[in-house]
C-alpha cells in the first residue's frame, strides 16, 4: 500500500514538473499570443491593450503563481483564442479522444492478435509471409500516410466509409484504423513470436494428450501464456496513441484533445496548451499506475 | 488440422467483409441529398462567432448578422456601396454628420425588433470590450477615444432620436466611413440578447442572434458548423436553405469535391499544382473567378543596412522578374501592380502603373551607384504558415536577387515567431499580401504608412515623416476629386520615388462549383469567406 501512496506522490511531482516546464518553455520561445490573434490587422495600441488583458505584461514569477493559485482552485484559466475556460474546452474534447483511442485500441487488439495467431499457426507459409508483410507495414508507415491511403481507398475509390468524422460510429472506423495501425503491427509481431515460443512447451502436448484439438490447445492454453508481454505493451501503447491522436484528429476532423493542443501551439494559446499538456500528463501517469496494477494481478511473480 | 486453419482464416475474412458491408449500408442512409442544402468545407475552424473578438473569422458574422450598408459586386467587376439596414441617409456638407433612417420592421431571429439603440450599443461595445479587435472601425466617431479611455460613459458621437432615426458625428471628416459600415466588422448586434448571453455570446450558437439571412444552428469545435435560413429575414429569400460547413484538410477537400460531397471549393485552399492539373482541365466550365482586391508586396525595412539607401531599394525593385513569377507560379491568373492600391480599389490610378520594368542590368548599375557593386547580404523572412505558392514566389525572388549579385537568403519562421519579429520592426524583408477590408485606398495606405507606429509594426520603418503626415491627413479630405489626386500623388511618392516596397501583383481568386450550383457570387474583394445568399442552387 505504501508503494501505491509513493506512486501517487510521484504523479503529483511529475505534474508539478510538467507545469513548470511547459510554463517556462512557452514563455521562452518567441511569439506573442496577442500578435497571433491580430495577425495582419495589427496596430500598436490594440496589441498593447490585448497583451495587458492577457496579463502578459506582468513579471514571469507573478504570472506563474497566479496560474498555480488558479490551478489549485480548479481554475485552469481562459483560452486566449477561444475565449472560454480551458477546463471546459478540455473536458468537451476529452470524450472524442477517449472514443478514438478506445476504438483504435480495439482495432489494434483484434486485428493484431488475430493476425499474430494466424501467422504463428501458419508460420513460414504463405499466410504468415502475407501477414508478416502487413504487420511490418503497420509498424513502419506513419499515421498520416495510413490515413491518406485509407481515405483514398475506402472513401474515394470504393465509397464504403465517410471521409471525415461526422459524429456517427461508422465515421470512426477509418480514424480508428489509422491510429491503431501502428499498434496492430507491433501487437501482431509480438503475438506471433510469443505464441511460437509456446509451441515447443510441454504443456501443449499434455493438453493434446488430454484430448483437446490442436486449435483448442493453442487458443485456450498457448494464447493465454503468450499474452502477458502483449498486455504490458498495450498499456504502454495507449500513451503513444494519445500523441498519434494529434495527427489523426486533424486529418479526420475530430474535435479531440490532440486537435486542441495543436491549435494551441500554433496560436501560442498558453493557458490552453498548459491545460492540455497537464491533462495528458495526468492521463499517462494514471494509466501507468493502472497498468502496473493489472500486471500485478496477472502475474503473481510481480506481487512479491 | 488443415480444415481447422482454413475455417479460422475464413472466419476472420467473413468478419472483415461483414464489417465493411455494414458500413456501406449506413453511409447511404446517412447522406443528406436534399435540394436546398449547400455543403462546403474550410481548412480551419473559426475561433469565435463574436465579430468584435476577431479580425479573421467572418463566416458567421457575414451570414448571421447584417450591416448598415453593403457592398455589391456588379457584373463588370466594379463595386458600389448600397443601403442595407439603412433605408435612407444624408451626409452634412462638412463630412462630419451622417443621418440615418433605419429600415422599418427588421427583427432579429428571436423576433425582437432591431432599433437604433442596438446600433449604438454595437459601436459602444466595439470600443469598450477589453478584448475588442475592431476599434479601428469606431475610432473615427466623436467621443470614441474618451469612451475607450474611460473618461466618458457613452459614445457622444451617436445620437438616437427614435427607434429608426439616428445621427453619427465624426471627430473629423473621414471619407471611408460609409465603406467601414459595409464590412462585417460593423455587424449590428442585438443589445438585449448580447447583454443576456454575457460570455456565451459568440460561443453558444443559440445565444448568437442576428438579423441576417441565416441562423447558426450548431458549432462543433474542430468538426464543423451548420446554418439554416432565418424565416424572419427582411430581405429576399435566398436559394440555399441549409448550409453544412465541414472542417477538413486540403487533400480531403479535394477528394470530397471530386466525389460530389462538397458543392464549392476554394482553390486557394488546395495545392496550386492540383488546381492546374485537375480543376482547370476537368472542371474548366465550373470555375468562378473574382479579382482579389488585394496586393502582394515585398517589404524593404529601411532600418536594415543597406536598405536605407533608396538606390539599393530601387535596384531590388527592378531586379525581380514579376511577370515570370506570376506566369509560372500563378499561371498568369492575376495582374502586375506597380503601386499601393490593388486593381478594383476606389481611386485606382492608371497613371501610376506600368513604370516598373524587370531590368537586371539597371539593377546592377543602381547597386554600383549606391556603392554595392559587389552585392550585400539580404534576408527574406518566410512565414511557415504561408501557402505553398507564396513560398515558391520567395524562392524565385531570392534567385532573381542572387542574379544581380545580392546574396539573398531565406529564413523560415513558425507563424507566431514570424509575427513577433515583424511586429518588433526588425524583420529585414518579407513577402505578404493585403486584401481590402473596405473599398477605399485609405484601408491599405493608412494601414502601412499612416503613422510612425504603423510603418514600424510592419517592419518597414519608412523614414519620411512629412509623407506619413500627408497619408494621415488624406483621411480627412472631403472633396472626392481632391482626395483622388492626393492618393495618386502619395502612391507615386511612396513606391516610385522612395521605393518603399516592391509592389508585386494582385491575383484572381478562383473557386470551382459543382453541377448542383446554378450561380455563385464570391465576396467582392475575393475573401475566402463568402455570403451564402450569393449561391443559387439548381
């Protein structure tokens, strides 16, 4: 239990560190949010007035403590650009990112494990070569490229799926595949190698001797053992998917956290970027704790 | 064993097919193919629907709100300022007092009448809202400065007589005033609904209420907006009753248009090579072109050595082969400009055109005269957000300058850093464009050369104070003839005599319409945002 408390304190320290870091970085890099707001319609008086209205004319430490005090009270500031509370914007965007991440994780698991199993069972024959090729493509092709090819094939050529996200579940299919593609590739490769290691194990022969068919033995006993490293990797990949979501959300027009963060960077919307980064850091830290807990449940050796 | 493997693969394949088939079915039932719906796409989301808090996002203000006047684009390409919410008006002889009679019976989409109080409220809000970006559009009204400074509680220059009669008094004559009243910047808001909505105005669609032809029905951030016809609209009923605006990246827009899911495409948003290879070939009859009332220019910063030398600046002017650039990058869809005002601008002066010729030899001798026969280091700053065409133009400009011995280099900045450097007044040189907000020479010349601060914040640092004062004073000239002559003289002085910048060209703005659209009238100045009522469906 003390280990758990220690981890929680660790999370708080990480968040504090992230907060300071992003705050400082945003103020070191050139670019004034008031200038971005005004763009071509800039003049001296307006830019000074807007800078003051964003508190950017105050000294840096004062700005930071104002921000910190706000955060402790649950006030993450107001987006310069969207003129709305950051917390509202982040909480509005979060469900979209969750939906996207869950769908892509599902895709990655189902297809990755499925393809991995087929490859392993048929190792060194045609289906294996085919699927190994596909999973190699999965690992090596970048998200935006996958997205573009998917859009071209499923929307433009064959008219099967919507081009961008329009709120329907169907329109989530392409984004989920695009984002889950890389993970599916690695899951497939790991499942294949994991399962093939199990083929030589004596317990499979025992299972066969007890009267199970080859398929039953592999799917009920072999797969279970092969899954331990795969599950660890899936948990790690979830945080990777959060960063991949930035690109996927932009291409498919999904109003999620990634898109929010991207627009915040482009416009130097400091409160919004601080909010999205802090929120993502929180998700990843908590996700790591949860994956640790799951692993402890799955693998008794870790509990010692 | 073999049988098992086969059935296993078959199972997965069937599952895949089943998923796809199911999707295909859903897609068809989802398609909204009704006759009065317009589907369009934009590359980036709007930031706010509150026109006082933006100078970029005019899609909502233009279609949901009305202005006192409007600009009408005529078939010959010329424009005129027509009455919109104003039914009748007069201007006093000294150009200071504008008396307006508002159109009777205009209501906001919530049914409340639009009165002079709403007009007054609108202009006071422009000046008092802390994050207002539109103060330029109300500053010429008497008492504006006092209201902004907080020394007055009311805008003394606006007097309301009754619901439909009011007067505007200016602090000094300003001939561009009516043109300003015809821009989205001065859209008339509802006093009651804006006050009640508070911070939700411009954020929540149901609380963003105007008197224009459309109502905004939804805004899903990052995804899109929908508009519907406002049945209480006072003007002619538009052909389009519902508009879906989707946010997509350039390649998606291209695919969606060719697939027939988008009805109108803005060629400026997609790759110019694709426009040339696909659209000009396949959709030649569906291209709608409008002259962009905008000028592209290369700024030369007089604070950077050796650009303070007028002969060096003149050498740069003559060293650039603008015709070749226009032809190769823009396929000739535009016109060379030798001044400050773009073609189509009020008081556009033909006498100031045609003097600037590409002449690398003359450039070399001008450099020699200035003592830079061996050239010098010259930096052009590029905004990474600029479109691909502008980036290609910069490449050629740099090449042209290298050809006459100037060591030109291109430095790339991200958008925010680029703006910061430009605003600091230290950017040596950059290429950009300015499109008119209102059709008056003042809009461009005052923005760039109307004050010391204005030339500084655009990294131009023009040094002749007397000319800067003349630019500011020209705003107050009442007599049109006198004004026209002064603006022509200023243009010649700034560009031809003082080589303040390199005027490049004005461009055509191309759109492609689908076969669902009968006709389309773009924005008069070629903005990317347009009035939906300008679209007639078949």
